[in-house]
């Protein structure tokens, strides 16, 4: 069983939601047989309501990451323009109804959502995939979404990044070009969309 996780950033200027859960459709439910907690229920479990959310973003727009988007109403949902275009133009990219009624704000590249909170493009799983970076007094936290399926996969790329930096001449695996930007932030924790494990330094 694989989790589909969403995250809330409790910011002084308003709550930010990153990923909104798994969309519902008879074919999806028949294939995946999910044990779904809806967006309202997930927020209620931490003492919040949908009305408390100021901004939202999805790591990408596959149905298992944007299922609660239609419930957000006028809340801006910040997404990479290339991701939104792919979701709207590509058959079977996502459940089409999850794109209706959302107030998408398309951006290109890195963008600051609120002070000390920004989105960074991390393409790979999709061309428009993005990760959330939160600077905190105790260090930088990255919500990497589905940039990697597991913390273990991220750790493997992180080790290869370190080896590249130290000039190892042995054959090393290729790593995403954007990993350098994330690692230079010296993250104290990295979270994922489909793995409850947390990557620590």
C-alpha cells in the first residue's frame, strides 16, 4: 500500500497546502482500491478547514496529487505553466474534472509564494514537476513531492551528487540537474508524496 501525502505549511501570512489528495473516479477506485481521506477530513484531523487555506500548489497534476483542488474554490493553485498545459492537452494525463473550477496561477521557474516559502522546478516525473522549499529557523525543509518515489531513491541521488562534487572518477549514476540547487540549500529534512520516510542529513 502506497500513501498519497499532502502537506500544510503554517505560515504567519496564511496556510499553504501542497498537494490535495487522490481524485475519485470509478475506474481509479476499481484499479487502486484506495482508502481515501478527503481533503476536508484530512484538514479537520489537524484542526483546519478548507477556508483556512490561503495558497495551494501541487507537485504535479496527476490525479493522485490534485484530487482536492476543486474544493479550494477561489484559493490560488500555483503550478508550472508547462505542467498545466500538459494536463489540459494530454489525454489521460489526469482526471479532467480535477482541472475544472480551480483558480490556477501558472508560473515559469522558481517563485516565492510567501516570505521564506518558494517553489522550485524539479522536472523528471513530469516536465512541470515542482518541489516546495520552506526556510525555517531550524533549517530548510523540502517537500520534494514525487521528484523521487522514495526517500531511499533520493538518498541514492544525494550520494551520487556528493561523489560528483568530490571529484570521484569512478562511473557515477546520472542525477537530475536540479538536485544541485536543492542540496545547496542544505536541507535538514526532505519529505515525499508517496513515502512516509523522511530524508535527514
